[in-house]
């Protein structure tokens, strides 16, 4: 089964968070912050949304930074994804 985002939605997968600090201290799961960097898995087609033309500027494979509490989390085949609006993406990491 696959997930195909609609309109201006983007399917992202979080990049694994660091488990140790730069000084070598191992962090517990509760001390780790939710990662804000994610990889784009799939992109919706865009189009006219609320009377405005939306052009998709991200593509599959891009690494992006998202708003901290944005999107809807879904789990498919044991993998956790988040579906966000393109407007919830703050930047592309190059």
C-alpha cells in the first residue's frame, strides 16, 4: 500500500534524531526533542486551492524543516509518516 498526498499536501518521514550530544552524553528517548528535519517522500499535485494557484516547490527526496507541531501522523507498514501542508514547511535543507 502507498500514500499519495492530495492538493497541497506533502508526505514526510522524520530523520532520525541524534541519540548522543556532541560531548558524548547519551540522551534518553524522553530527553530527545521531536526532530524538525524530515525527508519528503511524496508531494501532492498542487492546483487551485481556495481560489489561489498553488505551485509545489518541494520534491521527493528533499530534506526540509517543518513547524514543530504541524501535520497529521500516520503509520503504514510499521513506518511513521507525517502529512503536512506545503505552507507548514519552513525551509529546504541543502
